[in-house]
């Protein structure tokens, strides 16, 4: 019987939350590479809700955004009612490597014309095609943490 245990690797050091260009690229092109990103939130009944969001995008170094096509949708109702905590999950295993990333933050609706234009225009073409009349609403997610493995590196980022 082998009593030696493999040492547990030290957790990665916490670093400042700032999305790298490579992470932004990964998020912004997930859909065109056949990857779906799931988004979770707490609905009005206090229950977890999860869905895939093809329009999820890196909005800034510390924010994600979603073009929510249905302005009466559950995620917008939840955020408007104060259920602002949102998580997004990306996973990929392939010949080129693996990536598992969890994004956590707080959602807020910003329906200003500049944000509407930027979030809609930066959504993948297929997503924009599902809302040609632009009836949707932009949801910004101010990130609090990003954790995972990407490009062979474990990382923990905090605001």
C-alpha cells in the first residue's frame, strides 16, 4: 500500500481583476468557436436560474455585458428587483488545451444610448439578427472575481 500522497499545489496568488486581451478574445468569440457561456442568477422567487447567453461579451477590463433580447426577461426583472448577483461559466476541453473560467459580479441595467449601441454592435452577428429592431436591453456586469484555468495557468482575480 502506497502511503505517500501527492502534495496539493499551492493556490494561485490573488491578483487585481483586469481581463487580459486573451480572456476578452475568448469571451467575445466563444459563440463563433462553438462554445456557449452559461449565465446564472437568482430569480424573483429566490431560485437559481441558468441559461446560455450568446451575446455575452467583455465590455471593459472589469465588466461583461449581455444584450438581453427580451426586455421583459427574467434576468432583467431579477436585477431590477435587487437580485444583482450574476455568475457566468465558460468551459472548454480540446486538443489545444483547456479553459475553465468562472466570472462573478453584479448586474445593472444601463439603457443609455452609448451603452445600447456598444453592446448591441459588439454582440455576434447571429445574436443581432435575432433582434434586428433592437428591442433588447443592455445588462452590464461589474465583475467582483474571475477564477479558473486558462492558457495553462491557474488564476484568481479580485476587484
